[in-house]
C-alpha cells in the first residue's frame, strides 16, 4: 500500500470510472424496439454522468499528493465511509452496464 494513504480509495475510484466510461454501451446495430432504445439511452446517460466524476477524483488525488495524509482520525473514518460506499456503487454500476451491454447485443441479434 505504498504511496496510498489509509482509507484513500481515489485510485480505485478513478480506475472504476475509467473502466465504466470505456465500456461504450449501446453501440452496434439498431433496434426497432422502443424499450431497447430507451434502455440504451439510460445506460449512455449513466456512463456520461459517471464520467463527470473523473475530474473530481483527479482533483482529490492531486490534493492528497500536496497535502499528505489526513490529519485527524475522524476525517479518515468519514472519508473511508463515503469512498467505500462510492466504490461499491461504481462496482454495481459497472456490473449493471456489463449486463446491459450483453442484453442489448443479445436482443438485437435474436430476430
């Protein structure tokens, strides 16, 4: 864990955001099903919103380099809580988008 502060999940958060934004959900063939098109639009919107987080996490990463480790244990506990929750949420979003990508490609191929 050299180079990382205790409880600093910023590198993992950035990695998850980059993984999610690289998934490119919704490409490929067109579908005549309105529900499928709406589903793909929702997934694309989710990826777009998650990609906006990368700027925030880059800033946090830079601040952690400049400021060093957090000074109080209460701030570390608070940071652990929100960043761990966010890691879990992003992992869930990644799994959802992976399933959505397979669902979209399966539904367009089974005509």
